[in-house]
């Protein structure tokens, strides 16, 4: 008696997959150099963030509660408040840079450093030397081809 061929099951639908995290190979010397640069930059940005926050806190101490004057004569708000807001904004930008650097260090660790997070293509070595924490090719970071 001949066996019947097994009935084929319908293919299960897989959820849409993200771009596979492709690994990029760099020589150890380049990765070590990049890691050292990233660690130095991280320390610099972190120091700036902390200094700016301390300055913002110090400006708050110098301000008297009734110092704000918004009228036609002065034409501006409290100068100390404006300076403090600027210090806090710059501190936040420095902390954002630290986060980007931490992500780049993680990519070095897992072997995906130098792979564009948007396209999956290689990021040119010259770009990584100029901006070691770059996570995208310049055409994607600049809002070019794939973003319109």
C-alpha cells in the first residue's frame, strides 16, 4: 500500500522582522582607538553636563523671589532665569551626547559598530573617525533619501 504524501500545512505568518543586525568587521587596533576616543569624549560631555547643572543651581540661589520683571521698561524677563534655562538646555544636550556615546560603546561590544541603524549599510570609516558615535550614514542623518 502506497503512503499518501503528508499534507502541507499553510505557512505561518511571521511578524515583520527588523533589519537584521549585521556585524561589521574592523581590525582590533581601529576599534581600540575608537573606544578610547569615545571614553574621553564621554568624560568630557559628562563633565560639561555636571558643570552646567551646578551653574544653573548656583544661579537659582542668587535669584530673589521677586526678581522677575516683564514690563515695557525692562523689555526682558529675569536674566538669571534665562541664563539658568540655557545652562539646563546645554546640560541636557551634553547628556544626550553621553547616551549616544554609550550606545556606540555597546555597538563596539556587540560587533555592530559601523553599521547604519537605518539602512543596515556600512558607515564609512572616515565618518566614524570624525564622529565616533555616529549611528547612521550621513545621507540618513541629514534627512536625505529615506526620510521624505
